[in-house]
């Protein structure tokens, strides 16, 4: 997927959540991540994370569930933003 479209997809998925709480949380996170200057692999990880359903994502971000392989660094970065 083209880089610009990937960023738009991330922003779209973050703003169209089933729960308002997750929309607010992801909005805060994405405002603090520099998506424009991220590498393609890191953008892929962000896209993978925002593609998860709200319940799984919430459990991962609040530490009730382990993040999928390859997403721990991103999840730790997000936890620092929302702390």
C-alpha cells in the first residue's frame, strides 16, 4: 500500500472505533506519534494495531493481554503517551 494511503487508513481506523473511549485514546496517541516520518515497517505495525478490535486493543494497551509478536515496542511507546 502506498505510504500516504497507509497513513490515511491508520487515521481513518483510529477515528471510527466501536467505543468512544478508544477513539479518544487513539486520537491522543496518533497526535503524539510522528506518522509522516515513520519508516514503512513501523507504519505497518501501527496499522496492524489500529486494525484490531476494540476489546483486544484495550486489553493490550491496559496490560491485561500480551501484545502480538513484533508490537511490544510500539505498545510500550503508546503506553508512555497515555500514562
